[in-house]
């Protein structure tokens, strides 16, 4: 019997710039989440969201990583790179 093919997971990199933006805009999550854990969360959420469809704006993708915290990822030659983070205020959501 043939082996079932599974879709390849996309590579996601968390750069120093992305990590700095998380520390600035991460809100209550900054103290409890380290860099490696954040990278794993972004990698899993992005690859889970890319199948059903992710919100794209020009050449960037926006994924909700944690409640009220979105990661903005841009595609480059070697995969997806976390560009910045956007903290959505609870009052803006409604």
C-alpha cells in the first residue's frame, strides 16, 4: 500500500526585529512567553491557518497568534518571516 502524502509545513522565522516588536506590543503575554515558545506558537498557528485560508494584505499574511495579538508575516526567498506584531485592543473588537 502506498504511503499517504501530507502537505509540507511552511518554514517560519522569528527575527530579532520581530522579537523586539513582540516585547513592545505583546501586552500581557511578554512576561510569560519566551522566544522559542513564541516561535513554536507562530509556526503552528500559521501552518494551521494557511490551509483553510489566511488573511492576506499585499505580500503579507496576518495570523492571530494569541487572543488579541496578531503576527504579520511576509514571504521571502527562504520562507515566511515575522515582520511585526499588532495588539488589538479589546475596545476596538467590541
